[in-house]
C-alpha cells in the first residue's frame, strides 16, 4: 500500500476477527519525504468517525519513534509512546495485538515495545494507518496481515492478499 495524501486509515471488511486480534505490516522500501508515519489499527469500527486502536511508527523528519493510541468519536488519545526513541527502517515490522483490555506493540517480532490497558473498543476490523505531510514524499507499507490472535483457522487471516504488496490504498480502502 502507498499513500500520496494525508492521513489514511484502511480496514479489511473481508474478515471479522474476534475480540483477541492483531494487525501487522512491514515498513515499505520507499521512505521518501518528510515527515511520514506508518502503522496498523485494530478493533476498527467503520463509519464517519471511525473508532479504533492505532500504532504509528514515525520514520522521517520530525516524526520519529512509536505511539500507541485510541480514537473515540473523532478524538485521539495517546495511550503509550517511546518519546521518539525507536528508529524505524524499511522492512521493519510492527504488530499491534489486543486481547481483552491489554494492548501490545512488537517490533520485528520480538519483545514488547509498548503496552497499555484500555477498554474503549472491544471488537472491530483490522487495518493500516499511513500519514505523510502535504508536499512530502509517499508513505509505503508491505505484507499486511491481521486477524484472530492466535489464529486457529487458516481462512481467518488476511495474509498474502494481492494488494498487500504495494497496491494503491485507494483501491483496497473504503470497504475491501
């Protein structure tokens, strides 16, 4: 997926994960322009105001580090962040998991980078988040996957979809 405007939240309608769910992407290779962010969302409730949990990974300019937050009725609240300490690069992966009220962020599949406890959203869809400043370059993510945590049925995950590798976000958004 790539983004040439700001911001963009996309979710997958093809599956309906349970309460325990995850979303994961790899940072794309074309990190041109400043500032930019990429990340994932879980428990997305589609609609005008879209409620969800989100992790944003800043990778250029004044946007560095990692932030875990929630959006409720159009208002965003920071739940945890690393104060800009994490440097993200192309091919790094970020995974956001939610089980009960526990939210966990992992980088490159190891350890816990951030965690928080919140009960604002109990269920919903999985998806991605992209941001770039007006006039900047383009933000990319690759290899999206998401679904139940842990997945017990092969069909319950959105993995290896043709749009997961550089499909234009507008083609897959707005109701997969």
